[in-house]
C-alpha cells in the first residue's frame, strides 16, 4: 500500500520536509481490530507533535527508521475490509469513522490502517468521508471539554480558540445546549465564528479578551490554546463559582517545544496545584478529560449532525500534504485540514 511516512527521528519543524510517499505492507488486523480501507483522514497539530517528539512536551521520541517507517495520523474514515476474530458489531463493507491509538509505524495517512473496534463507530449516512475524518479526534476532544465544563442552558461560556478544529465544534455543541457563547479568535475568523452560532465574537488582535469583556461575568471559559496569560484573562471575567476548562494547561500551544520530563512534570504539578487550590477558593480550574470512550462523540457531535468547518481538502500526494502540515503548524487553519485518500 502507499503511505506518507518519515524514516528518521525528527527535530521540531521537520515533518513537512521529511514526509515522503512510501510503499508499505498492508497491516494485518489483530483479534479486536478492523482493517479499514482509508477514504479520508485529517491533519491535527498533535499529529505533528507526535512525529516530532514534542507531544505534551516530548515524553516519547520517535523511533522511525528506514526499516520501520512511521506513518502519522489518527483520524479514521473509510470502509471495513477485514475484521479480527473477536470483533462484534462490524462487518466487511461497513463505513466507519474512528480514532487510531498511535503505535510505532502505524498511522492513518495511508491507503489502509488497523483500528481497535472499540475506537470506531458506524459513519452516519449524513456525513461524507471527508466530514467524518474532520470530526473524529477533534469531535471527541470537543465533546469531552463540554462535558468537563458542565455548562447549563442560559449560562454564558467563552471559547478561546473558537475558529479551530476543536473550538468550532465546542461552539456548536454549546449552542445546541442553550448556552450563550462568546467566541475568541483573530480578526480573520470573526465571520466564521459568527456563522457557527456564537452570540458575540471577540477579536483578540484588538486587545486581551478579559479587558474587552471586563464588564461581563461568565460561568465558563473553555481554553483551546493554553497559556497562563489565557488563564489570567479568564479569571478577570469568571464568576467565583465559575469554571475554567483548559485543554492544554499552562503552556500556550503545548507541543511547540521539547521540554523534557522535568518540564512535563512541572506542568502536571501546576495543573494539580491549581485544581486543588481552586476547590478551596475562586473559579474551578479543570483540565479537560481525555477518556477512551467514543460515546461523547456519538451523543454530542454525530447524533446532532455537528461538523467543523473545513479549511481545505488535500489530495493524497506528497507535496500537497507537506503544505498542509506547514499550514496547520501556523495555527491559522479555519477549522480542519483534510486529506482525501481515495
């Protein structure tokens, strides 16, 4: 099969140059896995971080080599062509979407991949493969963030990073739940976030969102970009009984640097300390859960027909995907960047 892969450990910023079309063996599904003929996948910022050994600061460097090429990607959208012996609920020919748990050498930027059956669901007929690929890991992350936020109908929630692949889904879920949404994004994305249903859009290029909303008190802030400055601005507008839910923690765009074990433990210590202290006084500090179940994705995203905006669709071709990686790395994508494989 054809796959886009890299064949050496990478430094920060090298994935876009190192990606090359390789001829790889079609993987054989394990007892609880599905072999899926891929129709589409997407490019997530974390795909880049995993490949470059900086995911969550860099706990696990890549072991890629000429003998064992590594294929990036975790979003699955395609057709089942074979099932493992212990798989129930799926058969050959089923259209599925899912999330690949990263393993050395295996990824979704390929013509075939194997995914655990518990991490796959039947693709709704109302979703194209392109749309399904755009909302797998992003939809799961967004759904978990909303569940952690526990916003009630009538509450006001600020979504920081509202135009991204995750933030754009969060905005739509909250609106369906009757929550008033204030989206924070750049001036280039104000119209997009408004079209998703946000009641108010704040352009952060005009000043910190906490200053612009200083006369407003809100119940929830969901942070999709990270950073202590984001937290500080949130605390200016949160009610004492409110909740600050972060997907990233105290470092902005976590994964942009390789901080090592000491740095990772420092981040975890900060998150733990803030969470404990917030239980005593002030707005609650909550690190959004990750979870291993796809039930939140099904219930809050797929069953509601929610789809993120798609920034661009790319052919399964070396140069195009390299350019897509570079675009995602800028954090300027308006929604998702999708690779159409078949």
